[in-house]
C-alpha cells in the first residue's frame, strides 16, 4: 500500500473550491471574485501550477459550472455535492488520485497571496523531513477565525483545533493554521475515513492532524513569516485588504522597471498588463486585461485602458479606451472615448470630447473637438472640424466612411455613410454629405453640393 517513490515522487495538487463563501454575501462564488481583474482561484492555480506534472485537481461544488468555465481546460475537476466540509472535499479527490500520487498538496482557494515559493517550500520540507503530514502556520495576534495549532510541552504538534471547538485556553494560541497542507497520499486516503463528523455536521480536514499525532506519525510545519501571504478571504473586508497587497506588489514591480507613479495608491494595474520605462502614471489610472503601454507615455489623471495597446510617447488625459490601439506620439483628451477597433496611427491628435469606434486614423490626423467617428478609414493629415459626425447607422445597417488624405472636414459636417471624401477635398461648415465627394473638390450645404469655381466652370464648359 506504499508505492512511495522516494527519489521522484509524484505530486498532485488539490484545490478546494466548493465552499459556499457565505460570508461574502454574494451571488458570485467567493473563489471567482476578482482581485485586479483576476479571479481569486486563479491566483492559487498559478502559484501551484509548477509543483505538479499533471494539472491541479479543483474540487468544485457551489456554482460548479461557473468555476469550471472560468478556469477552463487547464485544470481537472471533481464535484463535491453536497459540501460537507474540507475533509469531505478532499475525499472526492480520492477517487481520481488514489494509487496515482505519492504526495498530495491541498490548498484552500481563498488565499490568493500565498506565493509559489511558499507552496514549493512546503513540498520540499515535507519531502526532506519524510513527514506523513506537513502543515503551514502563521503566528499572529489577530486569529481571524483560523484553526489553532495545539502542541504538547515538547513542542510536538498534537492537532489543529477549529475556533468553534476551541477551549478558552486554546483560543489564546497565537500559532494558527494558514494552509496549505502536504500529505503522504496513501496515508491520507486511509485516514480520511477516520475523520468524524464535527458538532456542526462538517468533516474537518484539520482533524487529520490529531489523527496523525495519535498514530505517532511524523508531522512537520513551515511557518509563513510574511503575514500578508496568510490573508485569507472570508468577507469583503479581507477582499479589499488582499487587493491592496496585490496592487502594491504589481506597482512596486513596475516602479522598479522605471515607471513613475505620482500616487501608487491610486493606480490599478492588472497583472496581465505590461509597461515600459519613463512612462508616468497620474492618479486614477486603471490598466486592465491585455493592455500594454510603451515608453515615455503620460497617462492620467483618470485614464482607463481595457485590452488596449499604447505605443511610445502617447499622452492621455481623462480618457477611456477599450480594445483600441495607439501607435506612437498620439495625444488624446481631455475626455475622449475609444471603443473596439479604434486604431490611431502616429501623431494623431484627438482633443476634447471625441469618440472613435472601429476606425483607422492615419498619421497626423487632427480631430480637435466634439466628434464621432465610427466605421471609418481616414487618410493622412486629415483635419476633422469640430462636431463632425459619421452617420454610420441608418436604423438598420452600419456603413463605412472613407476620407482621403489631406481632406479638410468643416465644422459640424455630417458624413452620411456609405460615403467617400476624396483626397484634398473640403466640406463646408454644417454640410450634410450624402454622396461621394471627388478629390480636390469642395462641397457645401444641406444636402451638400459641389462648389465649382468660375475658372473651373470656364475650363470645363459645364456645371454640375
Ligand atoms: C479553514 C480551516 C482552518 C484554517 C482556515 C484558513 C478547516 C476545517 N478549517 O477554515 O483551520 O485556519 O481554513 O486556512 O479546514 N471548501 C470546500 N468544500 C467544503 C468546505 C470548504 O471545497 O465543503 C473549501 C472552500 O471553498 C475554501 C476552503 O475549502 O476554499 C476552506 O473552507 P472555509 O470554509 O473557508 O474554511 P475556514 O472556515 O476558513
Ligand atoms: Ca477560509
């Protein structure tokens, strides 16, 4: 019954993610609450990923489909239904892992700050000391509802007592059960059957420690000395505390890479985002998803990027950018909105109160004030006058607008798509353009008509 291969033991990881998370008071399962864009359980998943050869096994129960959908195919799953406690959760993993693993690491899914190094240290300690069980402890004045580590007078671990079951003396113990745990697999699978139902009707994983102690099995412990790591999340206050720590970890990393933050407390960067040196972030900057920012940019105050690529030396002020792309030296704002598919090439200037969707603006385009550009292709150095609108939607379909290079679009022009404005063409202020405009021509009025100069009329011998 002991296939333990000492030299090259097979390690499996079980992540417990079936709990209700009642104290979150949420329709969303606790483990899916995001911290800077990343769901809680993903932090645990990413930190344990390199420990095991096979994908971690996630125990799901409460809103199981939603958890599975979020983690997707990178994990394995087993269902715990109903949820009768942490030992009962590990029991569900037994069916899948029995006879296949030598060591099982069990991790709670509500500790997003525990690092890969700590999980690694636990496994190494477990193997080096040849333990049947190795636990992770933290010494703290604030017990936060954690189980207390009970030791005998020689300092030997005798068990973990849950807060609900602890005596007044045990409640004073400052050595607490943080998690994760490492178990000798075969011992674990057998011992789980010896866990008895607690007074509240749950099977506690932590009871295994007393079971091991009574059998005089080797029990070890690592101490997590960085208290931030052992912030477990049971309610939204803990969620905010942990988010703050993650925010600091990310911001410090980027400051050390040469990014200036005027007030790092007010800068929120997902860990999927990349930045480059000499970029300055003012307060109220949110960089989310697959966004990246080049060198020497100035972002903020008040800028939100979602899945947006920003090149070098761009300046953004009070702006919201979603699934957009900026090349280099673009300046934008105050008060601009780029939506999906907006692509601004080098040196585009977009002043106040503009909106661009699904459009390409070639190098040097200027759009100073109050314009909407949707489904358009705009050539080099075009000037878009104040209040210009591409009327891209007729109530049924969406249509394209094309503007040739060096065109000059007068203030308050309505470009009724589909429509093409030729190179070097001009539209008069207030023009409503319903037909294509040839290169080098001028249109004015409602609906817009071509202006033909006297000289040109004589040359051509005709009028339109
Ligand atoms: C648990 C520990 C406690 C420890 C604390 C912090 C037990 C009995 N107690 O308490 O000693 O100090 O974590 O590490 O383990 N879960 C399931 N199925 C269930 C119940 C829970 O998958 O039936 C999952 C939860 O989703 C969660 C984890 O197990 O990720 C821990 O459950 P939770 O209810 O948060 O345990 P605590 O009361 O915090
Ligand atoms: Ca917990």
